[in-house]
């Protein structure tokens, strides 16, 4: 019979920013009142504050925290995100670069068979894979967003979406909400971490306030990893064999046309990496993720500024950010859980950073410990973290392995980087058939539909990758497919007509316009994608 362990009655979050304040505020909204939550952050250490794009789970998280719609859109200069546009990552058979989208919309089934199989067999004329079934790229081109002013005329009233947001403003808003709900906020520097005889964190030594005993600790101290790495000595698993990019530079720029606001993140291939573009309400967050083995900072700056051209403010200089790509071997060690950059970082190609923080908090609520910090509890949490990091790493690696650019050494080298045995096996399989649900198993973010979107979006089969004819057991009717394409084109046009202009919709949501009410199920409602088709 097990003895009764003492319950955890105190959680101490070390570090602020998005990771720290999302953890503290979400935990305060979910934990019992008897569990005290404290956030300690240095008044002297700036946050990185680059992660400005999210994935479709973020609306759910905000709804669960009871964040006010109008306040969120206004304070964080929020805009909508319907997916990620990849620009120039691959070239066609004539060497011309093209664009494709990773959308927040899975394909429908036609007579029980996913649309990707029909598209791969018969194509869709001038339409690419996503345009064959989804209006998202057409909405993007038209400057529309996922919401409508009149749901009666909207053939797609519920659509999946995420947000672009100002990370600094988001953290500040979360801090105000958290403190108002009872999070204790301590502004002080942590000068030392005291361990007990068992190696657990016993106390933090604060510069002004002295020794502070702790129970459960959440390390949100960024790349420094003050508790998980420096104090507890957890090893770091470097991903440089898998991913070459190890530096970034960031520069906010104004909108070229204040009335045009794309509802998607963009990733544009450059000479030694890629440039992101995150269109917020008031500005565009942009930057360059690159490999220091292929570009010096000065050469990367030249690449980046040439890409921006006259969109860059006169005299502006991008801020260089070193990136440590990889993860701590374990996310939870002793009585410390690492979230955000302190736990690890994979380049932000698919906007996964904030989502990984979000999921880490949710796993902690599911695997909440006693003050014995049981091995089985920690192991269950760490398995979840392992699965998430492995999933994201493999998906990011896929983009590079299936690239076909040859114009710079960087893109040639990127195809030869190490990949996991799992991804190697998938790619061997997918040379002969499209990804199916059984290949992936449990997925946090990237299911087989997402892998299909990348393979078909990159046009790998058209450009000679894989077998000349894919293995397929079921019969496909080209006549049925052409009928579907006709219906899809008509539906897409109707959806584009019905959806609201992105900028106008945001003005309504911010409380700055009274010319109509945007119709949506509710902020944070996730579409049942089956109703879209």
C-alpha cells in the first residue's frame, strides 16, 4: 500500500514572455484555488518575442481562458490565418519556382476516397491541389477572411483558422489577465537555484527578495534554461544534423497597402533559408531564417534586405537572433518542467512554438504530480513531449528533403541532411502510394492529410519523384472527379463572394466599425470539416 503523498500547493513559473504568461494564466484558469501560482521574471532580461503566428488550436485555448474577443483583437493587433503559403520552395519541370499552400482544411472524400487520390491520378487543370477542393487560396487572393457578415449566404459558415498576433502585446495582455485572476507577479532576478539532497529544486535565490522555497517549477527562461539546463544539468539534444538553419534576423515593416491584409503566413525561399511574413493588423512581422554555414550575418542581411526591397523602412536594421535548434532530452526533470525555448526549439516554419507551449501546459494538467513527483507521471509527460518534438522535426525535415532547387549550395545541401528512420520509411512508402491515416498514427498537428498537402503541393510526383504509377486498389472515375471539380469551383466562388473583407472584419471585431456584425459560430469554434463539403 502506498503512503499518502503531499499534494502540490504551489507552482512557480520562472520567466515571463509568451511561454511564462500563457502557462501562469492558463494554469490559474484551470487549477484549484488552493494551488498558488507565482510568476517570477527579471526586469532586466528581454524576451525573444518573434513567434507571431499560431495554429488552429489557439482559438480554443483563448476561449477556455475566457479571453474577451474585442480586447484580444484590439490589444494584440490580431489578424486571421488560414494556412501557410510556401513561395518558391520548389520549381517545376522547366525550373520555374511556384507557390503552394498548407491549409487549415482537410480534403473531402469522393465516394469514400480522399480527393488527393483523384488529384494525383487526373490533376485539376490550372488549379493546384488545394484549389481543387478548398476556397482558401482564392480567399487569400481576394483579401477575404474565414468569417462572413451574412451566414445565410455563406456555403462555408464554419472554417478552420488560427491567428497572427503581436507576441509582446499578447504576453502583456496575458499578464494583466493572470494577475487579475490571482497570479502572484514577482519582478526580480534569479541569481541562483538551490537543490536539495535528492537533486530536486528546493528554492530560488532572488537578488532583491532573497531565498524563495518552491515546489513545482516551470522553467520559461528561454534558451538560457536557467533551471532545467544550468541547475539540473539536463543534456541538450542538438538537431543540427537534421536542420541546418541556426540563425534568424527579424524586422517589422509597414503594410504596402493598408487596406490589403493577407489572411495567411508566407514562407519565401531565399538563398540560404527562408523569409517569413506574418501580416498583423498594424504591421507585418518579417524575418529571415538561415544557415550560418552558408551565409555570414552580413551576407544574410544583404539577402534579406534585397528580398524586402523598398518595403523595408529607410535606415532600418534587422535584429539578429541566434537559434539553438534541438531540445532538452527530457522536458520534465525532478520537479521542473521546461516550456518554450528552455525546453527546445525547432525552426518556426510551421508556427509550432506557441502550440508546443500550449500542449505542454495541457499535458501537465493531465499528469499533475504529488510532491513525490512520481517517475511514472514524469515518464508519461515526457512521452508526450517526445512524440510532439519527433512529429514536428520530421514534418519540417520533409520540406527540405523534398525540395528540388539547385540554384544555391544551401538547397542542395538541405536535401542531404539526416532524417529519422521513421521519415525515411514513410518516404520510401510514399514513392508508391499517397500517405494514409495508418502511416502516421496519433498526430498532434500533422496528420496524413497534411503530409499529402505537402507532397501534392510540391508537385513531387509530377516532377519525377516516386514511381511512374502509384499503387492503388480502388477504382477512380475521371468523370466523377470532373463533376466534383465543377461543383467545387462553383462553391469556391460562392464562398469568396460571401466571406468578409479581412480588414473590414477586423475593424468590426476590434469595435472600430459598426457597419455590420461578423457572423461566426464563436471565437474559438473549431470547424467540423465534414460540413465544409
